[in-house]
C-alpha cells in the first residue's frame, strides 16, 4: 500500500471514530444525566434508546431551515460550518494509540505527528470562535448577539490560562508533539508514581481542566448558551442541521479536549506500571493501546457530563474574574515554579 | 511540502466536504414553506422593541485586548519553552529570561486588574 | 516547490491590494484591515526569503512583526473607539474635525 | 358609557431608545415562567432599568367570582396559586366562613392544616427547584420534584386531584385523611428531609452557588415593608413576621414552630428561608398529626351549611399565610348567593411590583436569579 | 381602648362613617382628605403597612336597593349611611386595607368616588406598595390617581377601551380582540 | 432510467418516508409553552416521575426554531394571543401543536372578557387534551397519539410535491 | 436610587477553593447514578423506582380521582339520572346540558326514576373536573371516574354524549374501577356544643366567633 | 509551479480583493481571515510550520477577533456606516497609486530572481526548537523589547478605552 493510501484510511477511520464518539456522547449525556436525576432518559428509539442520536439527526436533517429576514444571509449560513470545521478537524493530531504493524508496515495510530502538535489544536480553537460570534451576529437578535459576544469573550479569556498550562508541559517535555509527550510519560517517576503529566503538574492540570470546561462551553461555564437568560444564546435563531452542526461541534470539541487531556496529563495510551508492548503481539498491542486511550478519554468525557449535572453555572463577571484574576496569575506562578524546578533539576 | 501536513490537509478537506454535504442534504430534505411572520426575529414572542443594536459594552474590547497581549506573549515564550531544558543546562540565563518575561506579563495583568479592565460592574 | 519569484509576486500583489484598500476605503475598520494585509504581505516575503536563504532570522523577524501588529491594532482600535464616542461614525472623512 | 370614552389610557409609548441595549425578556422565555415579561435596559451586563409587564395571564377571576355562587367559586381559587392550590382553597373557605360566622370543627381544622403544610412544602420545592434550574443546577430540581409527586399522591387520595385540588368545602372538609396518608407520612417525612439535604449538599455550600446568590438583590427591611412584602420575601429581609404566629388561624397556635428569618434579603436568604420553612412545615405536620390522632374517629368534619350559601350583607377581609406570604380574600356580600365583589390579595403581586428596585444595578443573570427566588406565580399575580 | 375608639380619636372630623362586621372595622373618610387621613393613620395610628388597595363598583347594589325599595317602601332600612341620598350615591368606592404591624389590627378605609369625578390623589408617596394596585384600579374601574408615577393599564393591554370590573361591563366582554398592530406579518 | 428502476413500486420512497417518520416521531423536541397551572403539570411530565424524555422529547428549548411540538399548556389570554401566533409562525416545519388542558382547548371555566376561548381559533391544533389539568399520564398519552400521527404522515409528498409528481410521472 | 444592605461574603476555606464542595456534589450525583443504573437493569417496566414508564407501567390511580365522567346505573342496570339538571346548575364551567324526558313506552324499567334525561352532554374541553356536578347530583347518577386518557385529534369528539358516558360506566365496571360510594361526611350539628379533647379545643378567633352566632 | 501554491495564492489574492472591496466590515474581516489562513498554508510550504500556526492563532485568533469585536461594538448590523459617497477622483488616485506600487515591486523582481536559491535546507529548518535556539542566541533583547512593547500597548489601550468608556 502506498503511504498516501494508508494515510487516507487513517484519516477516514479516525474521522469516523471521532464522529462516533460525539454521537454516542449525545446519547450518554442524555442517559447519564437522566440516571443522575432519577429518571430513565430516552429509551424508546432502538435498544436502550441507542438510536436516539440517529433519530435526532434525521429529524434535524428533515427540518425546515429558516433564515430570519433580518439576518445577514451569507454570514448566517457561514456561522455553523465555521464552528464545526475547526471542531471536526482538531482530532488530526491526537495520538490514538501507539503503533500497529500491519502487513509489515509500522503504522502510527495518529493522523499526523507534526512537530507543532497541540499548537494546532489551540489555533483551531481560536478559529472556532468565529463560528459563534458570526453566527450570533448574523442572526441579528439580541440574545444571539449577546450570546456570541459572551462566547467569544469567554473563549478567548480561557485560552490564555490554557496556553499557560500547556506552556508548563512544554517546559517539562521540550516538545510540541503529542506523541512524543506521551512517549515521555511512560514509566514511573519518583519510583512509584506513573510518569504522568498529572503528577508532575497537578496545578497545571487543574488550570487546564477548568479552561477546557470553559472552552467546551460546559456548565459551569455555559454562559454563551445559558438557557435561562439568553434563551439558547448564540444559536437562538438556528434550526435544522445548522443547529445540528453547532450542537455536534460542541460534542466533538469535548472529545478533542478529553483526548488532549489524556495525552498531556494521563500518559496517553500507556498503562501505568505495565508495558503492554512486552507481552502483546504487534497487532494486538496496537489495538490494546487504542483501547486504553479510548477508556481514558471516555472517563474524561463522562466527567464532562457528570460535572455538568452537578453544579450551577457562573455569572458572567464571576467567570471573567475567575479566568483573569485566579487562573492566569496561578498559571504564571505555576510557570515560574516549573521553570525554576526544571532549571534546578538539569 | 512538509511531511505530516498533507494528511492534516486531507483531514481538513474531509471535514469540509462532510459539513458541506450535511448542510446540502439538510437543505434538500427539509421542507420549505414560507409563511408570513415565519422569518421574523425571535424576541420572546413580541415584536422587536428597538430596531438596531445599541453599542455593547466596551468591556468586551478590553477583554479582547488583554487576550491579544497575553496570547501573544505566551506564544512568544513557546519557542523558548520547547528548548528550555537544553538551554537550562547552559546556565541560569534562560531562567532569568523567562522570569523577566513573566514578570512583565504579571505587571501588565496587575495593571489591568487594578484598572478594572476585567471587572464587569 | 514554487520558486521565490512567485512568492514575491504574490507578496507584491497583496501589498498592493492592501495599499489600494487603504487609500480608497473610508471605513476606518477596513483601513485597519488593509494595513494588516500589507503587514502580512511583508511577512510572506520574509518567510519566503528565509526559506530561500536558509536563514531562520526571517522567521524570527516575522514573530516580532506579529508583536508590532498586535500593539498597533490594540492601540489603534482604542483610539478609534474613543473617536467613535465623539463622532458616532467610523468614516475617516469625519475624523479630520480635530475637535474632540 | 359616554363617560368611559373620556378616560384616556396613559401609555408610556414605545420604550425609549437610548445608548443602552433594550433587552426584552419574556413572556415566552425560559426564566419567565411563561407569562411574565420584563423590559430591561442594560449597559453592558448591568441593568439600568427593568420594567415588568404583567397581565398575560389575566383571566378575569374577580369578575368571574361575581358571577358564580360561593361554592362554584371554590374550584376557581385553585387556579390562583396553582403551586399550592390548597392554601387558596382554605383561605377562600375561611373567608366565606368568616362571612357566615362559622367555626369549623377541630378535626377539619387539623386536616386543613396538614394539607396546607404539605402544599407549602410542595410550593417551596418547586420554587427552590426552579431557582436551581435557572441558575444552571438542574439536578436538585429533579430530586425535589420526586418528593412532590409523593405529596401529590396524598392529595389525590384525599380529594381526588393532584394539582387543582378544590379541597374541602365551605364549612369544613369533605373527607377524612386517607389511608395513604397514614401509610405514607412516616416515610415521606424522611424522604422530604433527604431531598432537602441533597439539595443542600449540592447547592448551599457550593461556592458557585454562593457567589451567585449571596448579596444578590439584597433588600432593606423597611423598603420591603414599604413595598408591601410579606411571607418568605419579608422574612428573608430579617422581619420576623408570619401570619401563622401573628394572627393564628386554624390551630397554628397549638403547634410549635420556628420562623426562619434571613438577614439581608438577598437571594441566598430567600433560598435558605424556604429551605428551612420546609423543615418547619414537616414539624408542624407531625404535631398536627399527633393532635389529629387524639380526636375520635367519627369526629365531625363539617359544619352544617345550607346547600345554597347566602351570607348576610357585609364585607370582610381574611388573610392567611400562604407559601408566598399574606394571601387575603376580601369579600363583599349583598345577601345574594353570589359574592358582590371578591378581591384577592395575592402575595407576589406586591413583591413583583418592586421588581425594578430589586434588580436595578445588578446584572442580567441576577435578574433571573431574583425572579426565580421571588416565586412569582402568574396565576395569582394577574388573577 | 378599642380600635374603634382609637380610630375615631385620631381622625376626629374626618370620620364619615364607621361600620363593624364580624370584627372587621371599616371606616369611611371624605374623598378630598384621603391622603391626610392615611398619613395620620400611618403616623399616629400605627397602621404602617398597606395590605391592599382596590375598588368596588356599587352600581348593582344601588339598583337592587332601589328595586327593593320600590317593591316595599317600608323595607328601605338599609345600612345607615346610604339612607336618604340615593340619587347622588357615589358609584365607586376605593378601599384601603391597612395593617398595623405592631398590634396586628386591620382596618378598612373607604372613600366613595362619584362617577362624574373619577379622580383620587395617589398614596404612592406614603406606601410604594400602592403603585400597582392603583394602576389596577385605574385599569379595572377607570378611577384615575393624580400624581401617580406611571398610570397606565396594568392587566389589560394598552389599547383596551373599557373597564372590565365595572358592573355594567359584561362578563364575557364586548368582543375585544387584541390584534391591532401586534399581528404577525 | 436508473432511478425509475430503483423506485419500482415506490418502495424506496416509502422506506425513506418511514425512516423520516421514525426519526421525527422519536425526537419530538417540545416547546413548553406553559402559561398557567397546566404548565406545572407539564413540568411534572417532563421531570423525573413521568420523564417525557423517554420518548425523545428531551431538549427543551425556548426558541421556536429548534422545536417540533408546541405544547400549549395553560390559559391563553387575549393579551397573549399575538405572542402565541407569533411563536407558532416562527416555528420551523414540520410542527405540531398539543393543546393541554381545558383553557387551551376551549377557555375552560374562564368564559371571561380577557380569555381566549380556545387556541384552536388562533392556530391549528393537532391534539386536544381535556382536563384541568390533565394528569401527566394524559399528556404522555397525547404525545403517544401525536407520535402515531407523525408516523402516519407522508413527509416527502408534502415537502416536495413537485418533485414527487415528476417522479410519479416518470413511472 | 435603590438602597442595598451591604453583604459581606464569608467563605470557609473549603468553600473558597470550589473543588471540595463540587467533589461532594459529584459524589452525590454518582450515588444516584449508580443506584439508578443498577435499578434500570431490573426486570419489568417499573425499574427505576422514581420513574413510571407510562404506557406499560401505570401508577395507581386513587379511586376517588376526578377523571372522565360517567353516568351510573344501579345494580339492576337502571339509569339513575332523572334529568333534574342540578349538575348543570352547579357546574362552574357551564359545560353540562341536560334535557329532561319521559321514558318511552315500555322502557320504564330501564330507568330508576320517573323521569330520565333525554340527552346528556358534557363538553369535556370546558370541564375543569371540579366534581361539583357529582356533589350536586341528588341521585348520585353522575360521577367522575378514573379515566385520564382523554386526548383526541378532533375537538368534537370531546363532547361526551349520554352513550359515551354510559359506555364509560360499563368499561369501568368491567375493569372494576367503579367509584366507591361516597362516605357520608360527619357533620357537626349546629346546636350541641361538642366536647373535644382538651388540647384541641376551639381555637380562639380573636373574639369574632362570639358575635358570629347572629348569622 | 505546483498546485498547492496556486490554490492558496489564488485564495489569498481573491480573499484580499474581497476584503478591500466588500461593503460591510464584518464580511471584510472574514475575507481577511481567509487571507490569513491561506498565508498560513503557504508558510507551511515554506518550511515555517511554527510561523504558520502562530499566524493562525495570533492573526486569525487574536488580532482579528479584536477587530471583529470592535466592528460589533461600533457598527450595528442594521445600518451601514460605510460611506457610499462617490469620491471618484480620490478612489482613482488610490487605485493608480496601488497599481504603481505593484508595478514598482514587480520590476524589482528582476533583481531578486537572480539570487541564488538554496536548494537543500539544513536538517530541522523551521523546527520550533531551532527557532527557540535562535531566539535565545541572537534575539534575546528583541524578545524582551517585544514584551515591553506589548505591555505599553496594553496600558495605552486600557487607558484609552477606560477614559472613554
Ligand atoms: S385548564 Fe385548568 S389547570 Fe390548565 S391552565 Fe386552565 S385552569 Fe389551569
Ligand atoms: S346527573 Fe344527577 S343532577 Fe344531573 S340531571 Fe341527572 S340526576 Fe340530575
Ligand atoms: S366536573 Fe365540574 S366542570 Fe366538570 S362537569 Fe362537573 S361541575 Fe362541570
């Protein structure tokens, strides 16, 4: 097989996988939230309601799609794709597993291991902002505009602490490549702890997690679409598949963030204390690493859901205050300490 | 072309195609029945009160400026950070470099906080 | 790989577009964007030459241009906002009143 | 009729368009409970003015009351504060009884008390739950609602309806406590407490919740009195006033209970007052139930009243402490079988008119929190 | 001192009539002096809480009384104050429900408003609580309150013409619809 | 031609319609237009005890663009009528309306000057639920009936009559 | 301007750092989650104890629940209603129309009374299920049954005529859901003052109960 | 010539033309966004991945966001603030000047093309690590100056905005 064919297969596979995760996430979110609230959740479409996302999808596809008369047409149409495209594309640098040997060829389970690694994800996140702000603006409804403005301000505010948290990781591992970071996290540290970013950077992890929740627009940071004030925020005027793209993009974003968390702080595909490649064959090792990664990612995805149904949401100024007055100074201090520690240990 | 990036472009292209296909399918499959009042702006069920949008708070601008500056500064540190360990082995120079930089950042942040740029009231 | 000439031509075109925009438009915001366009064309040129000469100094320069551009935009737009407070317009033709 | 045409409707005209953003919230808005509407002007996120507009649920109840007989009007009172219909029923029944000069038998009084306190719990549960929902915490709402279902079950087995109870009749109550109540109550008491505990755990000490509620829409006690606040709203401001203690009706002076009060009248205090009141209600029910058990099985439930009620001419006002505050009925009778004029004094009417003062200078998100904590029920607000 | 005497004491000449029914005290005061009376009650009588404020339309009551009177002359012994002035009976009354927070006594203060002079001074200066109730009285009965900060319809929509709680307004309305300029499209 | 062959006896079309109906009927997102007491009962139907989400009616959104079923629960006063009309007009096709409770169906006991006597005269209603308020089970029963109705629908014929006609003519 | 009391927020350390309380909350939701997931794997429709899965798993309805009306027959299968119209008069929603009629020749034994209702219509869309008609009926002919599945596509189907009301009764009878006979309410006779236990004696009603006797 | 370059060059030029000709400011900003992204793609082509990513996250993600914010703050979607007055001579002058500039630069190309193109780039060219090294070794002062510059810009912007808020 030519290289590009392998690449194509990888691209298609991971793309579909990413989407699948998002689709299943919508189901998990509904069922899990229901279970936490002593209800049952959708259980009529297919076994256990598993086909519920499909039904929703069909419904959204066959829904009339209205462009409000006061909206800016072109911008209105551009909004959802602008949001969804970066969201869908961010998976490209996530290392889903170590490597698999198929037909004598060693295949890295990652779409592309580029040397700028997660900076790519950050950059895409920055573009994703436009989808919200333009969508909200183009709808020309006050709720939407306010939602869009809030969304943008919130997203960009939390991008800084996220960047600071990532900076410490870069300081520690000296690379941007997610794969290399994961490789460096194998083994143990101080003799008994897994050599994970989480144990080396607990503060950085917390900052990163909080920022990730904000980036994913999840409670307690779901101000942009805060249902009780701004109806549904920036996508108030959107219906049909345009809305579908927004909702879906959010879930895909969550998947990405969970995956990044796993690879940066939780050793990616590796198991602590165990070296799977020792006793597994090349093929089964690839599959096993893939599943280890998936399980870790699933945990963080579930955490997203879990937290969402537990806590109330912030107010706007509190959210901003938390970002600028708590997280960023913390991040800077953390950076400073890390720099000092690294300096001392080399 | 750099190795690795073509697959990313492939991935991007695929996302693009699928999104276009989704929107296209949706507009094909969905009904289209315009009716009076259907396309009016939703304002909790009442007619629009005032036609345009007044100016929103300048606070948003300030947040964006803050973000711009901080984003830029963090990004400028990245090339140093990625090379931190090798440079650190050369001596304390790099540490002070980063320290001064972070310090400047901190000063900017404190100024912004003191000026109430991130207070919403 | 495209040669350096193509990059320089592209850069020139972008620079020209930027300058045309800057000279013909009235909307102060679009003026800003035209300036950005010009700066970008310079960036492109720098990167192209850096690749051609295998000297990464060009790329580093681009990073600094980013910083300068950011500073320019931040202050420029702040001024624009203050102007807008008084003139209620972003039309540069009205900015020559100098009485705010 | 010529006179009427002279009366001009004074309108403020279109809302002024200033440099502020005019944000219309309601009537169909997730936080506005269907029928309320507030026209706010905001500067950034801060509210400069908030004009509540009501009447979207004005159903003409008072006019209707003038055209129905006394007993026909009883079901209509359900539809006032539909979160705690029983309190309305009892208030109305007691007003008519006062007009007739009746004194209902003690057993009926105790049953009324028990049912009213259950209704109070149900009402507060909804209010707290909705407050949580509006502030983004959905789960406590569900935990509370389940307990409410149980309370509804008792209602249903007592008088046959879940929500619009039409409990009792003028002169007493028509049914003894149902078997369900005797079975369920000991367990229900615990589960209600458990649900409250869980809500407490999820919210009260959560810093996000505290930030969202403490100090938000704080209100001075004398302002509150001037605006005519009653009930939990007033108590949250620190005024210890409860009609159950001040003007004891039924057998409230036979039971012991505390009146929880707040300090600053902010959202947190209102929330806490409601949470504590639920606990007090549980205590009241326990004591009333003990009293009830002392009465013989066949103790009378009703006073003899004629089938067609024709009170003497006169006018009375009678108020009770409904979950939201002082709920009063003014009835003027002209001696016929229909009231000549019925005026309902809904508690949240007085509270809601102070809305602008409550939210001015706060943020949009606080408006939502404030409104949910007021527990404005459109049914009794607009009547 | 009983409440009755105390109120009579405080008001003196301003007390037009006093009526007690089932323990509820209702006093009538002259229309022109309502604000002063209420202020006095608030200051001296300790009635510091305005519980409610509403109107009553007496049209039917008078009609009934007149009918009754026609039927049998000797049975015309109505309540004291309506006696002898049927022809000029003021049609509306506005009732202020006062409450004393310290003694928990309630008092109904009533003013009569004749149909040809539908105006009362506002009491929003004394109690802010009077704000909406006064608007509602205006909405429902057409009695205007002078000096009210924002006297416009409260419950009915702004274009509504009638005053629904008047006795001559039919229960089912006169077919008003609210479509006016709010209709879609 | 090719298409014709696939279409056969309209098999493909029917299957497609079934699929669409299946999707729509399994995800009727409600617009909870709860104005009065019935709204509280609707809330109960949405909450734990009865959990309307089991039928896919989960995402409660208060914007008409994103909802399929307008559940009108509660009294509609004349002051509210324009709002209701507007909300209904703004909903995206396909849309359905459930009138919950006596007030929404006919005005109920409130035969008064300010109450709209039933929303049927204002907007088309698909299902009427008597009751004051109906039990949550009653509301769920109506939802099930609505699902039946959706499943008996012919969305494609309705949506693109011209296209379908052309296809039919092809046969 | 509005005066606002100054509120000083006081947080304990645990509250200040957010995470402790959030952690506790997470624990709570987790407990519910696990419990309900376990429960949902049980057999039968009523798995999660707090959720009634409506069509399969119905909640027990109180026998006195006020649902759809029915016209009762007595044990002999005779119609109880005499068409007196008391129910129509008592109805606040004015949704009952009754026409009194005389039974046709030879059909007298179908009716319990001398007269019967020639037609009996209830507009269910108007009815507010208050039960006033049931209370007013002297013959206990009309009662409110337990049916609650009343939704219809067509509003005209919601006007229940006599046939349907009787059918309701037959169905209820077949399913054993007849309304239990109403228990007589113990009424306090006005004359003798009842002695009640010491604790629960007459509540004082601020003296007004004294002069209330003149009514 | 390769297609990659052509595609993105055309994209950049087209979007640039769109940017300066479109009437509203917001679509114009979107056009500029496209230019930035196309240029980022070209930077990748030029072995400058770090610059490419920074181009996206700084120019597209931060600077343009600021511009968009200001657009939203200053212009309402309902009204046009862009003047439509036809100052033909002014425009013509601008166009001529621009064309002149382009021509001038194009002429300069002659000399450029004579520069010797370096064919084989050293290993790790454009790698973030290499840039980091360069940063530390040669441009350390510039680096610090940049931070001070940004600080000054921040202070100025806050001051101006606060003064007029
Ligand atoms: S039908 Fe009954 S319960 Fe429903 S809104 Fe109307 S009055 Fe309330
Ligand atoms: S149902 Fe009862 S009240 Fe009604 S007409 Fe028949 S007998 Fe009379
Ligand atoms: S239940 Fe009430 S509303 Fe219904 S028919 Fe009987 S009396 Fe009328």
